[in-house]
C-alpha cells in the first residue's frame, strides 16, 4: 500500500485547504520543490500533486514549478488540476508525469477518458471527489446528480489506472477517513483505488489498511505537514 504525500499548489505555494474551500487555505511551504525533495528524502515512492489554480481558473501560474519538480524529483508523480483535453494530457506525459488525474472532465466528457486511456495506457487516473456520495465538480464547488459508485462503474473497462477517491467533507478536517465509502467503492469496481481525505493519525492508516486491504494507497496531506504523522512511520505501517 503506497503513501502518496499531497502537494497542493496555489500561487506557487504549497498549501492545504479545508473541505476544498479556496478561501480557507494554509500555506505550509513557499517552496514546493524543497517540500517535494523532503518527501523523497524521507522515503516516499510517489508524489500526489494538485494544481489548484489550474483546477479553479485554468491559470498557468504553477506550471513552471511543476515542470521543475518533474525534472528534479526522481520518483513518479501523479498530477491533477485543470487537465481537460488530450493536448494537455499529452504535454504532461511527454514532460514526464507518470499519471495524469482527470476530475471534472471525466464526468462531463467520458469519451475523452476512453481516448486518453487508449492513447496512454496506465497513465490516466480518475479523481472522484464526493460529498454525501454525490460527485462534486468544478474544484469541489458544484454538486452533480451522479453517485460516486455509478461514475466509477462507468469506467470499469476503459483502462483507467486508478481512482483517487476524496470525501471532501473530511478533506483537511483531520476527522478520519471515509472508511465505509471507500469499502463500498472497492466492492463496486476492480480499478485500483487510492483513498484521500481526513487521515489524521497513524491509527487512521492502520484502520484503512485493516478495513480496506485492497487499497492501492492513501493520499495524506495536512497530517504530514502538521507532524501528526511521521512519513517513515506511515510508510512502515502501510508496508
């Protein structure tokens, strides 16, 4: 089971949001590259990067630092935020992103997901952000009429490499992960699932591993930055 440390980028800074609310941010590092290298030096095998500006306004403000991280970081990176067409997907993969994450566009244009998976095998993941089991879109600000489980099942046989499932009511709140929703999602599809949101302690990691042993991995953000979880201990527990 893989620990995916989260680097959320806004205005060139490494931040965390509460429940995805853009006006409730905490800046944890003004140099995301230094933060990324710190995770590498502590033994992380992957990085989970989200371009918040790209997701919300399609701004390119973070692209320079993301490209620098791709060049300088020796471990694979999965990247989401504002990736909405094949040209952008091709661009990031050609630069060196190991896995692109498609969010809102996966609901709006499922055919794009199918084409991307066909063109770039094992390089395309789906980010499903939920509140009360309904998919949230447009940077978590709009509620759709489709359930997490129905959306996940619609991509069962198209070649999606992973689903990153986030319960946004828990994200950044340090209140524990959505174990029940994660278990249900694991039962719905055979696609590898990465859980995200709410992890606040080593105990939470142990619970997720025990209750959801088939998880591919866990995205962890605020708990790492607040030192509630030590990276080396998290890796040991998940392994």
